C-alpha cells in the first residue's frame, strides 16, 4: 500500500511538472511567430538540401528541380513580412539587433529574395549554370544573415 502511494505521488508529481509552462521548467517557450518563422526557414533548408542532392546526382529526380526552386521562391516572398518590431529576443532565435540595424537586415532579406528569383528563373529556363550560381548565392545569403541576426539554439 505504501509502495502504491509512493508511486502514485511520483506520477502525480510528474504530471504536475508536465503542466508547468516550459519557462518554469528551465526552458523558454518559443513564441508562435518564432515557430512560424522557423517553419519557413526549415522549409527553405529542406528545398535547398533537396536541390543539392539533385544537382550532385545523389538522387535522380531532375524533374523535381523546378518544384524545389519554386518552393524557395515562394517562401522568400513570405519572408519579407514576418519581422514586426519587437518580435525577437526571448522565446526566439531572432536577435534584437534586427531592429537596431533594420536597413542592413532588410538588405539581407532582399539579397535572398533576389537570389531565389534568379534560381527560379534559371530552373524555368533549364539553365543549370544559372541554377548552380544562384544556389551558391542563396547559400551565402543564408549564412550572411545567420551570422549577424540568428542567435544560438537553446
Ligand atoms: C535575412 C535574414 C535571414 C536569411 C536570409 C535566412 N535566415 Fe534563416 N533564420 C534567420 C533568423 C533571424 C532565424 C531565427 C528566427 C526565429 O527564431 O524567430 C533563422 C532561423 C533559421 C533556422 C532555424 C529554424 C529553427 O527550427 O529554429 C534554419 C534551419 C534556417 N534559418 C535556415 C535558413 C536557410 C536555409 C536560409 C537560406 C535559404 C535562411 N535561413 C536564410 C534569419 C535569416
């Protein structure tokens, strides 16, 4: 009986712990907007990795190339609008310096948008030289922005 009570108490304690907001449990919960942005970013990452696998011949789906290029193009159209003032800092990986250096940040968003358009145009034209050049530009714009404006993962 005492054993049963002890294990009931333990499981009650565990379920109560699960009910606590994650910030109390030591980890800051992400904001909905940050989750949404992460979703867009992860979509970019997936399309990008798929493009690389196709161009390197690792997977033989050259007919998918245009879809991935259009996917990146589509996401970068949404990316311009998801940084309202004050939506960085705690609960996100977005550095608050985004709004201190607004002009530079917008330039970096635009650089990705333009590389994505070149990528889509190259893919539509079937011009693999243009696709490869644009893929490399896309990759550089990701890194350039992250090194300045993305904070470490928790
Ligand atoms: C103009 C700036 C900028 C550009 C360009 C950019 N990112 Fe990001 N990225 C961010 C910021 C800021 C975050 C953190 C967002 C947040 O937590 O709210 C982020 C987060 C991420 C994450 C982490 C998502 C998660 O689960 O937390 C991945 C992956 C990512 N970006 C991939 C990419 C890829 C791939 C590209 C290029 C195709 C790219 N990003 C281009 C600013 C940028």
